């Protein structure tokens, strides 16, 4: 696992959103950025040990149970890190928020998912259980990990959604509003960002980082 500092020039105040700490009274720790979402499992262990709640802003659920083979590695993948994180008690609950553009495009085939933006993952009887929700209850926790995958703003895989700097700024502001309404202060937030090369449009990486830095401070 490689923990990196955020790259790119610092955005001007005019281009950056209002910080979450100012808008909602949250305590924001310095963000940490990774390349791949599967790195979150080691990231949680090394940065916090474990956590009660992860709020995940992502174009994909990443909750599929891994299929093992005799010679296959039993390690987290980008598509199953949610299962690993819940199953091995690194988080008690993961709340997944889908991007607004998926709701407009009807990204999933299953009718229930067509109108469900919010999903909660927990462990019940040693099984990872997913439930769609119309909204999440207010989180009353002293600390929360916020996971943001860059494909939430611009997805390079089918169905392709190519964001722009304007849509990124809009969607980051909406993300901040959703998060501020979800967390009850006092609450300390540890932001983890995931560039997800190949899954997100790399041409927008710096723009996404700049906008996220503007609100997560």
C-alpha cells in the first residue's frame, strides 16, 4: 500500500468549495490519497485500526463476494473491498452513495436499484448484507471515514460518463451537502481519496483533487 500526498496545484479560492468545517462544524483530518480502492483495507488498519462507519461515494458498489481458487490470491480487489472490510471487522457499516448521474441514466438493470441511491452494508450471521435505502439516518459517531472514488465524478467504464471541470465542481459541492446532512457534529472526518486509474478519466484527476481539497479542510 502506498499512501501519497495529493498532487496538482492548489486551486484558487474562487474555484474551491466552502470547507466542510465552516459549513457544518465538522473536524476534517488531512486527506490521504491512494491509487486503487482495494488499498482501503490496509489503509484503515494502518491509519485507524478499525472504524464504525465508512461513507463511500463511488460509481460502483465494490461489494461482490470474492471467489477463491486453489491458486488464487485471497486479497482484496477493487471490486470486493467492501466485502472484505465488513467481513473482517475493519468497519461495522459501509454506506454507499451512488452519483447523481447514475440516477438519471438508469445505470443498473435491477428495478430496485434504478431508484435507490443509497445502500448500507453490514455483517449479519457472518454474511455481508446489503440493503437499499431512500435515505440514511443521521450518523452520531465521534469519527467517520469518508471514501471518495474519482469515478464518482467521471467514469471511464461502461456506461461511460465523461465529466467536466464544471460538473466536477457541482458534484463535489453536492457531495459536501449530502455529507454535512448525514454527520452530526462533533465528528472527526478522515477523507480517503482514490484516483482509480482506468476506471475514472485521468484527464480530470487534478481538477477532482483540487475541488475535493477545497471542501475537505
